[in-house]
C-alpha cells in the first residue's frame, strides 16, 4: 500500500485577493470588507493599508462552496 501525504490546507484552500485601484475609496473598501468578509474595523483598516502600500492583500481564504 502506497500512502501519499497531501497538504489539505493547500489542496482545499483558495485565496480572495484585494487589489489596489484608483476608483474605490478607503471608506468603501473598509465597509465592504466588513460586510463581505466579516472583518472587524481594525482588520479591514489594516487590509486597506496593506493594499494601498503593497498593491494587493489576501483578505480571506477557504474552500469554494
């Protein structure tokens, strides 16, 4: 019997990436992250700042349902 070790986290996990743009305001992005991803105000603000300075940020992860 051959066993193959599979990293289930990598195999089953997808990332939701937020990219920077010149259209959406910080306030709109923060409110959207709170509504869509159930982020706290602090999490949403931190993600928006990471996106602003780095260009993108992983805002959520999980399996596709």
